[in-house]
């Protein structure tokens, strides 16, 4: 999100929809490189609490630090690194393997 400067209500709603979809499918939304204004909008909208502060990685002077920290968090969230896995839903047909974490 390093290039995002201002979030409007539609962006926040789309991000909330994405977050809800990912959680329903056992995945997580990680936000990397957010600037203070973006973080403030996420906080004021309540989306920051929903996503979890542990899944937001603010921009830093060194642009790779936020990405590195987000990748470390993504590894923590992988099923083999967690004591309990998210419950899976029964599916009628096989689906392509999708990464368990998304980084924006």
C-alpha cells in the first residue's frame, strides 16, 4: 500500500469485503507499507481492529522492512506453523491451491 495516499469509503468497504472473504476461506489479509494517513483511515473506520494490528505493517524509512515483516507474519500464519488450523469447508469439487496469506 506504499502508493496509496487516501482511502475513501468505497476502498475501505472493498477491503472489508476482501478481509471477510479471506477469513471465511481460512486466509488472512496483510497490509504492508501503509502510510500514517492510510493507517488512520483504517483505524477510524474500524477496519484496523477487524484486520488486527498484528497484520498491518506501516511503511518505514527502509522500504523493504515492512515487506520483510509482513512475510515473516505470513509464514507464522501458515498451517504448519500454527497449533490450530482454520476449519476447512466441504467442497463439492477440487479447487486450485491458493496461498493462505495475501499481502497488499
